[in-house]
C-alpha cells in the first residue's frame, strides 16, 4: 500500500546564504495492507520528515513514494488532495482547526468531506469521542481550549473517523494516560484487522512492541549519520 | 419561481475537467506590471488561495479574472468558453449567473440603503425571479444559512455589525447558485473571533455546494484553513504554487521562505 524507493530530501535555506541541507537519501520501505511499520531513530534523524513526505506536506527531492497507485513525489496537488480525502489519513501531534468549531464537527469533518450524511458522520464522531473518554459536555465546545491530552484524543478520533486504507500516526499515544493509551492501541489493532497499512512513530516502546510488525531505523537514510 | 433552469440550477460539470483555465494572463499599467504570465487550472470544488504583500499583483489578478479589468494578454477559459473573447453582455450575464464576487469591504458589495432581505432578493430578481413569496422565502433561507436571524430581514445593512454585513454579502452572492466565487480579503476588516466564524461558514458552504473559490488574502492563517492550493505572488508574478500546507511548511522559493518566516507566532 505504501512503497518508498530511493527517496531523497534536502532543504535549501535561501535566506541563510542559500545553504543546502541534505536530510535524507536512499530511503526505502514498504508497508502492506494490515501491517504496521514503526519508524525508529534518534530525535532529528528524520522520522517526522519522512512521514510528512509521505503525506505530501514536504516535497521530495528525488525517488518514488507510492501510496496506492499514486506517486506522491511527483503528483499534482489535486491528486494529493483526493488521496488525503479518501485513502491516506494522518494523525499528527498537533491539532489544527478553525477556532470555535465544536469538537463533534471537527471529528465528523473528514466524513462530511467524503459526502457522508451529517447524522451518520456525527454518530460516528460521537462513538469515537465516547470511546476516547472525551466527556459529552465538551463535544459542543471547540477543542482549542482543551488540555494537551484531550486535543491529542480529538485528533485521534478525527484521524480514525474514516476507514482510511493507509494511515500515518505520529506519536499517537504520547501524553495519554493508561486507559486512553489502551483505547488508541485497540483502535490501531482494529484498523490493521480491517486491512489498513500503518506507518507510525512510537516512542512508547511497549506500544511499539504491541502494534508494530516491523521496525525501520531511519538513521540509515540520514546523510552524515549513516556510518 | 419562473427561472430559466439553465441560468439558475447548479449545472452538472465533469469534476475531472477544470472549471477555469488561465493561461499567460498579463496586465500592465503603462510600463508597470500589474500581473504577468499567470497560468493555472481551477477544478470544481477547489479553493485556490493567492497570497502576497500589498502591491504583489494579487488584487489586479483577481479583478482581471473577474472581468473588472481587461487583461492585456493571455487566455481565460471558463467551462470551455473563452471569457476574454466574449461580448460584454455575455460576460455580464456570466458574472450574474455563474460567478460571484465578495469584496473586502461589505459596503462595496451591498446596497446599504436596501433591507437585508432586499439585498438578497434583488439578486434573484436580476436572474428572473418574480414571485414575491418565493423571493422572500429564499432570502430568509439564505439569511439563516449565514446565521442572520429571520427577524433582521427588514433591517438595513447599516444597522449590522461588520461581521454580519460580510455574511450578508456572502448570502447576496451565493443565493443565485454560482459555481465560481472570487473573494478579495473576505475576512480582512473583521475581529479574529468574527473571522473564525466566517471561515467556518465558508468552509461549510464550499463543501456542501461544491463551490470553486479564488481567495486573495495576505493572511497565511486564513489560507491554511480555507485553501486547498496556494499561489504566492511577488512583483506581479507567481513565484511558487502548490498544495497549501506544502507551500507553507516546505516553501521552495526565497520569497515564500521569507514570507512564512515573517509570520508572528501566537
């Protein structure tokens, strides 16, 4: 479902003398349906950079980046938009939403964007929020005022609202208590069971051991770090 | 309502064909460049953001696209029709039925001496609606959609707050079911809390009505939340374009990098 070949990335800092910083070269991995692959490597090795490239948020400098039948490395913006709507979900560490929109609608939005009826989308959103222990009295409020852990759970609910065939998870269990961590790990297991291909970053070693089928150390893709 | 269906209903459009194709659009003011060699495609349901500083040419480009100014060079094709080649009558008809233009200042887009309901109803009459009850019913419906209470229908826009005036302008523009909406700094003069509400409203309308939108703004936070794609302009030229979050998070051009790094963090 996700296949990366010889992927390269560099940043050119035009306002700092045009410095070119190569951050990735020769990256390669594959994630099949129903599989969860964990990215490892020390902080700054390029785990998040790789995830952002798969999502089309960072431009690739070279190589192939297949998600389903689309090469994200060379795709038109409009094809990436369609991919994100239907096929590729992303739970980042940050919740970015229009202020003042109720939590229930924030979570339902990915389904509405796919044309789901409003009631069905809200029902699905409500069941996820309930599972993730967000009290019902908060559903009508904007999540922008919530605690870090609550925002993280709203973000997860939003990311799991639609059954994406491929999912990117950036530290989905960070800042969660034991009970909510368990809920998130179960959601990941359910997604795998329905055939989702998952690429994730998990600092939580026990979580990683439980849901990941394989690990890929990105240090090998980092120019200057690979020994 | 006695409307010509061709004028009024949402026409079926192949989602894989661009609704608007712009090729090499150029506008000069004497020796000075307004905008130069701008090309892009806009598909149904897509929101394109155009950002740049004052004087970057973004407003000139918008007014050329909307036909408020005549471009010197280039081609604009709307739904397969050559816009620059059509007669003034034809173009006016298009801008009344298929297009809408939301001004930064609601006063430029509203008739301040006419009631809120009249502002919305007038547009319906311009495309052929005659039945008073239908017009009023539709006006009430649209005021509701932009969150203006039905009991304000007979008030003039002068009695409205800035945010309400802007929402009324949007209702006036969308009531005739346009497919392409031009917006010039629509959240420009508003308080941030009012801005948020308007952004949410616009997102919902774009999604539910399948609108194509070209929005000009200098506010990067607004385009991040509203635009699918982004064009960055400087000195009349497009220096970079792409997926909105990609352009903002991984800008390639020196000017875009400067623009993005100049935003104050809150």
